[in-house]
C-alpha cells in the first residue's frame, strides 16, 4: 500500500457505521480481497487513536511512529494489527481510522484526489463519493500534519 493510501471498507460496510459523517457512506462495496489491510501505512489522527484506545487498545500496540513522526497503523505479520484473518475483516470496523473509511479514495503524489486502483472494487466509487471523500481526505491530512507539528513543538 502506498504511503498515503487510505484503504478500505469490509463486508460490514453494508451496515450503517454510526461513528462517521453521512457523506462518507458511499457506493463502494468491499470484496474481501485483503489487499488494503496488508502492509498498511494508514496515517492516524489523534481522534482515531483516542477512539481505538477508548475500546481498550493500547496505542503502543497499534501505532507505529516513523522518522517523520506521523502515527500510522502498525503491521503484524504483514497485516494491520486490527485485521482478523479468520473473519477476513477488520476487528474494529465501526471504530476504524477515518482514512480507512475514506479509502479507496486517495491522494496522488501530485496532490490530486484519485481512486486507488489497488482496490478491485475501485470502479464502484462514483463521482459524488470521490468528491466528498476527497474533501474529507484533504481535511484529514491537514489535521494530521498540524497534530504532528504541534507534537513536535511540545517535544522541544
Ligand atoms: S483498521 Fe481495519 S480497515 Fe483499517 S487497515 Fe486495519 S484492519 Fe483494515
């Protein structure tokens, strides 16, 4: 998965997700290919981390902070910490990071909103979904950048 690759919804995506804004419930449907949850580099905002901690997880277990200080999902054995191989789905689907909700809408290296073709269901994302998720993605990336910057300031 590419550095700013915001992966996917699972079969449970057919159910309403009460945690997220209505404009993020789109046309995309998951086929359980597992691709988006393997070698994830999904970036996390503070609210993502807090939401998962409230459900009993320790950030040391699921957050990986690299040299750039950006918090990302940790992989275990080549898959996201939260991925359940037996069920072939996310163990924290209703609390998954916002980037996971937005995926397969992604950002190109040129900063253009696009749909990640790694996802075999990418063609199920319609224009309206791409545009609304693209706006959310820009806000999310700005938020993460600000939070990392503020964290850097606090550490000085
Ligand atoms: S949090 Fe869930 S949906 Fe997101 S990469 Fe991990 S297993 Fe997949």
